[in-house]
């Protein structure tokens, strides 16, 4: 497996380095953006509590790309959540970091997470060409950069009115395979729809999520083949003068419980 990793990595870097690039992009400085978030959710005893958090994003890109995402909550230190560094030469993209996941991800309220299969992808090397991407996940890159934990691949076809993505994750240790698919940006005239599907071969579980967005309102539904309807919910977002207000509710059909939430974000 070490030889496979070495060959793939060397081939990817060699392809990018040897490709002709007759244009030189003007260097650009880093772009710093962020938000101050006030989030409110139900707590014990049917009470409601709030948290204050800060997000700070640093992005720089010309020939090289750097993406650093920091966050902190009230009383805690600023931490680096995700990071990616890379470059694109002659249409070949190379990226290294811990934000290269290629599997479908949920668009639903945080309270509704847990249906789609989410294979772990820590630090990884990703190579992308046109609509195809491959990512090699590393077990612990600080001790051995040749120890591959999992391999992910994805291919996206842009159909103009919507996009279709197929993805797969193969775990080198457990030999488990997870398949994924997504359809996004489906234009329904008055609304936009999307869906995601995963199948875990070891667990033998299909999971799905569907979303419909109308203006500032997004509704979702998700479940599995064993439990067809697990969550139903929606979220409303309103922007005003740099502030973003969100309000949503999730209904857990198993627990027969509503989980409301609200948030206020000041972006800069």
C-alpha cells in the first residue's frame, strides 16, 4: 500500500509540474472574513439557552491556495477547525488538509444529523481534474505519510439545470465500502430541490435526505430503509444589513419531539 500511495502522489505532482501554463496569475492578498454567532436552542426542562461563537476564515488564492477556518465559543480559546493548502496548474488541482471529504453531506438542521453514512476523512491528499476527484486519507500524517486509512473518489456531471455526483469511500483497515450519490440544484420553477443517498455495505443500510428551498425557506426530510421517515423540518433565513437571522424546527418522528432553534449572525 505504501508503494501505491507513493506512486499516486508522485504521479499527481509530476503531472501538475510538467503541464504547460502560459499564464501567470497576479498575486492576491489574503481575504479575512468571519461572523459572530448567537445561537439559541432548547435545553433541559423545556428551557432555552444561548451560546456565543466566533468564526474566522482566512483565504488566499492565486497560484497557491490557503484556506484556514478558525472558531471559538465564549470562554474558550480560538482553535483551527479545518485547513487546506494546495495549488492548481493547467486544470489539475492538488490539495492537502483535513477538509477534502468527497462524500455527500447533510444540508439539514443539526438536530437531524445522523442518517447519511459519514466515513471519517482526516488529513488527506486530494487530486482533482475537471469533475473527477480522488482523496487519499492518512491515518496519522505526523508520524507516517505513507499509511493510508481510506480512499475516496467522486465524479460530478453538470447538467446545466442540475448536477449529479457519484462518490465512494473504501476503508483500508475494515475493507468496508460506502457508496454515495447526490443531485443538487434541481430547478422546479418556484423552488430548488436536492437529494443525497448513501449505502454502507457492512451495515447494509441505505440512508437518504431530500431538501426543497423556496426563497429563504428550506425544508428537509430524511431516513433509512429500516426507518423511512426519521426527521422532518425546516429553516428560515433572513438577511438584513450584514446580520443574518435563522429560525428552524426539527421533528423527530421516533421520539415524537419538536426541537426548535434560532440564531443571529453578524458577518464581517
